[in-house]
C-alpha cells in the first residue's frame, strides 16, 4: 500500500520515518512520502494524489480544513470538528477522519492524571485546536478556554468554549492548570512565541503540540520559569498509530514508531 502526508512546509516532518519504521517492524511492504503542497496549488490535490496511486494520506498545517470540499465522505467526529488529518481512499472515494485529538489526549493523560478537573487554555483555533478541544470536552469537567489572535476564527466553532483574545489569555495565565499551544509558532526552529508567559503560575503544565524542535521557544520559556513542559511527540505517535489502524485495520507497533522518531530527533 502507498501513503503520504501533505502540508506546507513539510520538509521538517518525521511522518515518513515513523510510518516506515512501523511498516518494517510489521513486515509490511508499504511506502510513505511527504508531499509539499502550497496553498496556491491545492486545487490540484485530486490529480496530485491520483498520480501517486495512494491508498491514504495524512494532512497537516495548513490544509486540515481546506481538504473538506474534496472529500466524498467524512467521519462524524471529523465532520463536527470541521477538520481532517487522515484520509482513507477506498475504490476512489476519499473518506476523512481526525485522529489529532485522540492522539494528544491519550498522551496528556499520562503526564496529567487528574485531567478531568483541570482548567485548560488552548492557544489557537485552527484544525488541531478543534480536534483536541473536542476530545478534551468529553473528558474535562471545567469549561475549556480557547484563545486566538482574531475572534473571527471562532465563527465555524460549534463547540461551546470560553473564547478569548491572546491579550486576554496573557492576562489570565495564572488561572490555568494546563496551557496548550496548537499554533505553528515555534515550528522549524523559529523563535516565535504565541503569547508572553509573564503571568504564568509555576504549577501550570505547559504544552506545545509541536514535536520538532523538541523544545520550542515557548516551552523553553516555561521551563526556565520552573514549569513542567510537555511537547507533541506522543500526539504525533498516537495520531499516526490511529491513522494506520484506519487505513489497514491492523494494530501498529507504536514502540518501534516512537523509538525511531526519538533517534532522529536526537540526531542519530
């Protein structure tokens, strides 16, 4: 079978390495490639995918919502979210799913066992944020807070959350048990930070869904403040594992996937 990940930029992605490690561990003769598709070329997505005869593909920033009009069917949860990160191709039909939220929350529960009672702030209101918020909403008792640069981004949100500007979030950081960055700020080793952490309480767990670099500027600031930090590695592994299950119906070797990614992140 043939698979891929599409996004822009995509050179930083370790999805091919991770999935190929799983294929090898399971003795499967599958392939997985990274396809850089700029937004201005997205109208050609059907032809691009067809030319590679793919059986399925993942979608990352900035295409998780842009893919929707091209799907023939969509899983109920992904439809509610309005964002898709996994597509399964069956007899030429594209079926969309979202495994981001499940993947992230599975990992978060291992580092914050009392997740049900946590006051959580999510930074960003894009596709990844929607996926995570949707799953957290089923687990967490207090109402979730989501902050974004522009409030217009919430126009297509059906989930009931506390909607904040980034400035409001900065002023109230001390109220949260967990802060999760879902924006691209800090990706590919840039030094961008979505908000200042001046009002951060030292008890707060600070998380970033980015996994490369392993410590974004956002996480480094939090760590310097004495906070526990948690990056997006587990989310990356878990969402990839869920994608593989969706495509093949087979159980993945998640340990092989994780160890391979860790080795690459460490430069081995």
